[in-house]
C-alpha cells in the first residue's frame, strides 16, 4: 500500500490549516459556541465557498467536490486540531451519506446540492442516547433495540388513509442528544413503524419548520459539539427512499464505519495539537531555575504521549483507506486524546485548570466523544467481535481490523 498523500490531498490540508489558523483561535471558538447556532455561520460559508468542505466527499453530479474518505479525513484532522464548532460531522459525515445511500433520485437531487454548497445543514436523530448503537460502533444494530425495539418510547411512525394518498407519514416521540439538532435545517429521524410484531426502523425527512416539531438546545459537556432534544408531536415526515423495504440498519452501519474514521481523524488532530501546545509550554515554564521540559520525568511522559499519538494517527490513516477498520482506529484515537488532554492539563500546572486556558476544551472533547461514540473498551470489544477473535462473529471485515491492529502498533509503511 502506498501511504503517501497526493499533492491535492496535501493542498487540502495546508489550505484548511491556514484558514482555520486565521479564523478559529481559542477565543473565536469560545465566542462561536455561545451564539444561537452554536457555530460561526460566516466561517462555515467561507469553508464551503473556498474549500467546498461540506461537499468534499459528495459526487460532482450533486455539486460536491468528488473526493473520497481520505480527503475528508484529512479535513477532519485539521478541524479537530482547533475544535472547530461546525455542522461538518452531523451534515457531511452522518446525514449526507445516508441521503446518498437511501434517497430516491428526486430526494438526492433536491437535498444534496444545497448540502454541498453549505446552504442546508442536516443531522441524524435517533431515540435516547443510542447514536453509537445505531451506527453499530459498539454492537450489532440489526435488532433495533437502540430505537426502542418497537415498543412504547423512542419515535413511532404511522400512516393514515389520507397519508397513503400523499405519501406522508406522521411521527410522534422524542430523541435526545441530537448533534446540531437545534440548528439543522433538515432532520433524518429514525422511527419505528409496523407495530411490535412487524416492527422495523426507517428514516424520515423532517424539515426544521415542520408544525409540531420542538427543538431545545441542551447544555453539553463539550460546547463545541452542540446537542439538542427533539420532540415530535404528530409531525409530518417524508420517508427516505422509494419504499419501506430499505435495509436501514445496514446503511447506518456503513455510515458508522465512515463516521468512525472521521471521529478518529478529529481526535488525532486534537491530541496532536494538545501535545504541541504542551511541549511548547514546558520549554518556557521554569521551576528551580530551569525549564520543566528539561526534567527527565517530564521528557518520559511527553515521549510516551508522542508514541501514542503517532500510533493513533497511523491507525486513523489506515482506516481512511479502509473504513472497515474505523471502529478500532476510533478506539486508539479516543484513548490517545483522553490521555494527551489529561496530561496537558497536568503539565500546564495551575493555569491548565482554569477556564481561561483552552486545555479544558480538549479534555472535554475527549470525555464527550467517549460518552457519545464509545467508550473505548466497547469500541475494542466490537472490533474483536467483527474480527472473530472470540469465534462468534467473524466475517470479511476481520482481516481489515486485524491489519489495523498491526498498523496502530507498528505504523503505516509504504
């Protein structure tokens, strides 16, 4: 495998890093998350116009740039470095691939172009806190237990006689911890239909201005990832796809593999930047008349962090080429970010514990990502099941996961 990046891929990384360095410092991040939208709309438009960030991995036929997983992962690594508050994850990583995979030709033609040019933001809404389960990151999602199992609770969808004529469904229920749920212009709502005996989970398109839709922004541990509670009170929704025979769990699992790659790339970027900031700090902070970075104990701690971050980067890059290894790459990256962010707080001393310093933002990102998409031990357990290490669920993805283990241990080799 040739692990070298192309000139175009390096240019995407360089251009995005330069733009974010100018527009997305710690003070700008803290100001953006306190706005009504939870991000800077002007910066989002600039990223869409100059780089095509929302449509980076969408086909050119729908207004996208036409790149792939590798390019989007490189972009996510850069946005992760600065903890960019934006609709990128919810819109381009979660919602857009599901529309492209399950939507009709008319739905793709109507929705993907405005997503690609940054004019329409979207998100995936699943009941309760089951996002990691819905995306099959921590277990098999085929049973539908993450969506309520067809019983009371979650979101229910039904059709009346009138609905049969115009193709409209009625949705009732609640979804919590919806990323960007308060600001997204379009919601992809996972809902149960068919009753308990014939229960199945489908995805429905719900516009932000739909009557009966109530959206409340929640206080989140990580302010850079806005979350909301969604209540649907007999809200009209349009079925995503031509009929109700679509294999929604399989599509969600496929989206989950790609999402894991992007989350791993984000975590690697965040961990790398936190480590860089810490190294710079220990070079200048003096104690007992010398820089604390000259102490052997500090050098050892930083060396261990460097090895862990580089191993996580290797795993994330491998997964960008082969998304089947995304879950294991996310486990490595999430652990690297958690460890690096914790050490950054410690090695910054007293200032690292203050709200004025940005070290706490990286620590909160690490903790929040594990709550939303992990935890690490469950991500690894799922990867072991997929690889068939326990002889219970081995299949073709197992070889890719096994390769990713070696990559994370030894690094990518050309």
